[in-house]
C-alpha cells in the first residue's frame, strides 16, 4: 500500500518533467532545423518559455495548492527572477556588441 502512495506522489513530478523536457526540445529543434523565419522562431521560443514557467510553478512549486498570498509572493518572485535574467542577458549582449563595434 505504501508503494502506491509513493508512486502517486511522484506522478505530478514525472508529468512536469516530461512537459518541461518537451517545452525545451521544441525550441532547440526549431533553431537547429531553421524552418521558420528568425522573428517567428523568437516569438515561439518566448511563448514556450512562458508556458514552461507556468509548468514549473504548477508541477514543481505547487502554486495552485497554497494560499492566495503565497501564490502572489511566488509569482512576484518568479517575475523578478525572470526580469533579472532577461534584463541582465540583454545588458551583457548589448554591451558586448557595443564593444565589438568600436
């Protein structure tokens, strides 16, 4: 009986892992295959990234199972991290571009 409890507790994590893996492989496949124009590829990658954040919040952080104030705090923290990662990456890339062009 404990074995079934253990497998039921791992099922959401396995589902989340498979979804995260698929949402990671699709953008890599689009870039490697080069079948879409660059702008369309970027839009699809951005959409899949947002979906992947939602998958992580739901399956791994269990955002839907806690109180609303905890959900708000978790989402605010995730938004802050995403802003720092994207903003920092753009800042570094633009600075490197400016240095290489001068």
